C-alpha cells in the first residue's frame, strides 16, 4: 500500500523558520513534490526532489532522504501570507498520478 | 495565456441529479486527472487519463464517470450513485516528461442539497 504522513497543523511566528516533515511508504519512488494551497484555491507547485539532498529556492528549501522515506519543507523568514496548507505528494513509479498526504495547515502569527 | 480552467467555480444541485464538471487545458499536456478534496482528507484520486480515448479508475471512482474525447478536455460526471458528492473538485494536468509536474485548475465546489 501507499502511506504518506505529515503533521495536521503547525503554528509559527512571523519572521521565524518552520520545518514541515513528511514520511512516506510507497511501493516504488519516482519523485516527491511539495505544493502550497491557500483555502479554497488550487495547489501551487513549490518544490521537487528526486535525488537525495537539499533543493533551495528562495525562502523555501526541501530535503529528501530516499533510504529513510523522509522529506521536509523548510520555510524561512515566515510571512503572514505563508499561512496555508502544505501538501506532500509522491509518485511511486513512471508516469503514475501523484499520491498526496493529508496536508499540514500552517498558521503564521504575529 | 496557458492554463487549466474549471467551470463553474460554485455549483449547486439537488440530490439525485447527475452533474458534469468541466475541465479544459491549453498546455498541450498528455495526462489529466480528477481529485476530490474534503476537509482533513487531502486530495484523493477519482480518475485519470494519460492519452486521448483512454482513462483509468483512481482510488474513489465509484459514482463518477469521465470521458477523454479530446486532448484538451476531461469532463467529470458526478452521478446520483455517488453517496456523498458535496466536495471541492480539482482537475490537474501534466506533461509527458521525466518530472511530470501536475498543474491544477482553480477547482469547483459542488454542493448537493
């Protein structure tokens, strides 16, 4: 079976750093995606990891360890607009559809 | 402007009626997908299509039907057999490349009264 786990909710302070973890158990692995979704809107792409290591893009970074089935999304210099749900998604093989975790709702407070 | 459109944004239907949700893309993507999102449930796959005139069931296909007669279009019909159809429906598409990033439409919120 396929299982993707991430925390349900997190709260962090404006200007701080927050790390959102994701663990996965899938039959295969062909890439891990992080998406951001504001309430009532479409998910938008944040990052993609297919090899082990850290991918950095501005205030956002994503890390992958394939041997541990683990990824995290790191958000730096938090802003109020970062309050959203963050979705971890895995492709288990080839060109199959992404499998999504339930998402982590992040609240950024002043 | 390239993108994915879904219409309408909000849809209301009476119980027992079939309803069709529209999804169109002009990104020239081969694959298209339908997901359902409920509070606290994440995105669950209903149907997907990797090529015209072919589609596959996802995890929760019961009570839904699709067609893929054109590359650009992948409509979803919510039938009266779907026991709990009220939800947020998201359509996505992806190119056929090594990354296969999925791009999402704005979604349709369906409420069955």
